[in-house]
C-alpha cells in the first residue's frame, strides 16, 4: 500500500493492536512492532525466522522518546543525535526497565535510531510507540530495499506492507556502541571518520568487522555472527584492477556470473549484474541488495563480485559484500 495518510493510520492501528507492519526507512525496509510489547516483538522473530539471541533496533521519531528507553543519556549520545539524526545511525546505550528483554535479546543495552524517512516517522508519530524493527527480510536473505522485496519475503505473513519507494541509502544503519568507549559495531552510510569528528575522539572499530568469528567466540553485536546478506549463490569477492578481474572471469566456470560496476558488463565474457558506479559509494550502497536478489532470480550459482575501492566511505558496502561472500576474497 502506498504510504499516504490512510496507510499511515492503518499502520498505527495495527501496531497499537500488537500487529506487525513492514515499512520503508531511508536505509532498508523494516519489519516493525511495538517495542514495548513482548508478544508483538516475539512475532517479529517468528516471522523472520530470526535467531532469538539477535537484538532489535528501536526506532523513534523524536528525541524525547529516547530517554525512557535508556538508563541515562550521556553527552556523547546527544552529540551524535545532533549530528546525524534523523539519519542512518544507531546508538547503543544501557537500557531501562521499560524495554522488554525480548527486544534486546536479553542484553543490558538497547539500540536506538531515528530514521530519516517521512513514512516511518509519520507511522511512529501516529501510533506514539517506539518501534522495534529489524530489516524486513527473511533471516539470512539480503535486506529489502523496496516494497517488492518485502512482498517477496513476507507475502501472507504480515497484514500490511507500506510502499515508500526505493530506499535512498540502501544498506543498514551504522551501529555504534556507547556502552563504554565508542565502538563501531556495524559500518554504514555514517562513516567512522564522521563519528570520530562529531565526538571529538577516535571511534574504535570492532574487530569482528574484518574477520569471521572464531568458533565459540562471543560477538559484541550478535547480528555479526550470521552469514547475512547472502544470496543463494556462492559469492567470491574480488579485489584488484578491472583488467585482472576480467581475465579472472574469462577463466571462471561457464555458468559463473559477475557482479560489477556500470559499463563493465559490456566488457565481461560472463552474464553480469550491475550494482552501482565505480568510485561512487552511494550508488553502490543503493544497488547492492537489489543486485544480490537479482542474482538469485537469475539462478546464479557462482558469483565473482567486484570489490569497491577501500576507504572510510565504502567500509559499509565492503562489509556487506564480505559477509555475502562468507569472507572468501581473491586479491589480484
Ligand atoms: O538500518 C537499519 O538499522 C535497519 C532499519 C530497518 O532501521 N534495521 C536493521 O535491523 O538493520 P537489524 O535487526 O537487521 O540489525 C540490527 C543490528 C544487528 O546486527 C544486531 O545484532 C545489532 O544491530 N544490535 C541491536 N541491538 C544491539 C545491542 N543492544 N548490542 C549490540 N548490537 C545490537
Ligand atoms: Mg537485518
């Protein structure tokens, strides 16, 4: 349903009644429920097939909705909110007793963000509830960046999917923990450099960003242990110059696919899906998840994916691709 006044009112009614609603945000579509209603939140885990130990992000539409969710609001948190909200940043703080354990998967902390999408904000304002909302995909598949993707995953499982058009950012929010010294748990459109600048101190990078967890190791952010963003195909991330990539693709099995930048598909001797423009991280983030879903539709079994340039701005995209590739990388 397109996200007009009637749709917003219907969504608010459903959410107040403890039901789920899929709605657009600027990052990816979310599967929302009243964060303070344990039954409703439990239903999110059930519908997504999400592991019980993976906590949810709580979405707010105004700063005064934050205070009741946390034990206290430190100066650092307010600084980040001022610099980046509404926007693609999630901030983790020690939680208050108002937040049920199921929402935070039993953790002592709660992740909160204020999305920058008129539809999401309107729905939160209309129901007056903080909304727990993970990405609106089935657990394990790439996050949805259009209402169509939500329908593909959730058709018949949720009473309402709001259509707010394609997501402007395209990868999930940056997640930073302020439980102790600032730590970046998940990179996104708000970069580590921008966070450090706003805070006036260096933000540490969680180690789990760049390597798979060892067996039995406990992640700081439980979401990072799953093979996320994964199409059904085996993905191999390829770093290096275009000419070498094209040579590699030429030697690849006949049924291999390329995941490439605009224009490169014409040079490749294998079928390709395009995910963005070379050297344009914003377009890459916008196109990545749709491209991964497209590869599934095409029945791809092996995919050689062009890596974005390394850097602060591409860290979020690289991180998603690394996970889609289950950490299998070829450096040319
Ligand atoms: O952009 C986004 O953040 C989207 C939209 C819908 O807002 N939501 C999203 O939610 O990506 P989800 O559930 O797919 O990812 C939440 C991530 C997971 O990696 C989870 O482990 C982490 O945030 N997380 C949530 N609460 C946490 C906590 N208290 N401590 C550490 N990590 C937490
Ligand atoms: Mg997710």
